[in-house]
């Protein structure tokens, strides 16, 4: 979900101008966020965002440019900018964890299947799933984002070798990582056992785990999860988001063009949540 930087409402033209200027990084930071949030289709938006990301890749020691680059990377994913893939791939090797995470998610959003190898390679780095610092919450790599991107890009393309590589992550000590791994395995293999594993996490005592598992189920498009999504102890807004994903992107089927019995059932569940 987006976190809105502080700033006054601006126009598209002003956002582009702010991103181009170099005197105030805070204006660039907000502009990059704004262009992604509004799904700008202006022909200058993507080139300017790529340039903002490339600056930090080329000059990694500038902390102010780094904040702009993170938002630029996120925006490029929201814009599904295929021309940004090569720069996003470079971002996977940056020293900053948050930038690697943003680039990972955006590669998934762009649909860049050519990025699968690099994402997998990053996930398989020694110690990737270990804590970056003793007793710290952050892992050495943005494993959750990497797993989600891999699942998105390999969805519906059964690959035994890839599934075997992801399998150990389904046993990770952190429930959010297990959920992301099972999400990817379900998307790739279509095997319902992975969906059932995520269903168990909907009962977790930790609200953040329940929310993450619910959103993972929605992202898979696995429609048998609909009832459990409605019953889960999370905000109704998240339930509606997950149910909408089940409706629009069913697992193993193309996006529906008519309202059949399955779609009607999901619409009724959504009405009940409202």
C-alpha cells in the first residue's frame, strides 16, 4: 500500500517539473510518489523516473537521492514501465535494502519475465533469509518482495525446478515469508495444498500476519479462499481488495468477461462485506 508523503496537491505538469529540478530533493520525492500514485501516462513521466533511479545507481553515496530513487522505483512498477526493466534490474544489486525491495516489487508489476533469473539469484544468495542484524526484524534480502515478484512473473507456468527452489521458503521461521512462498508456489504450480497452508495463517494471533496472508490469498486468485477471507479478523477494506482480486484474476483461468455463477457468488460476498 502507498504511504503518502507530506505535500500539497499538485498537477501533473508541476509533478514533472519538480522531478526535473535538482535544488530540493523533498519536491522530487513527492513528485515521484505522485506520478506513480496517479498512474501518470505523460510521455515524460517514465523517462524522468528512470533517470531519478539511475542517478542513485550511478552515485550510491547520495542519501537524499536515495529517497527519491525508492519512490521512483515504486512508481515505475505502478506504471508498468517495460522500458525501466534494465534499470530496475540494476537496482537489485544496490546496497540499500529498501531500494532492492522496491525494485523487486516493481519488476513483478511490470510483468518482466526476463527478470526471473535475477530475482531468483538474489533470493538464493547465501544468508538471504537470515536476519541482517542480531535480533533485527529485517532479513539480509527483501525475501518477501522477491518471492512475490517471482510468483507473479511465473504464474501459470509450472516449473518443477523453480518450485523446488522455493520449497524451503515455505518452512521459513517467519510467517510472512512462509505465506509469500506458498503464494508463489500456488501461483506457479496451481496445487491447492499451498493455498491451504496460507489459510492456516488467517488464524494467526498477530494482525499483521493475518493481513498479509489475506492479501496473499487475494493475489493468487484462488477462489476457494473466498469464505475464509470474509470470515478473517481483518479490516473490511482488505477483504474487499482480496475478493476483488479473486473476481478479476482467478487462478488458472483468464479474466472473466461475463458474470457467471462463480462471479455472482463473489459479488454477493462483497456486498455482504459492504
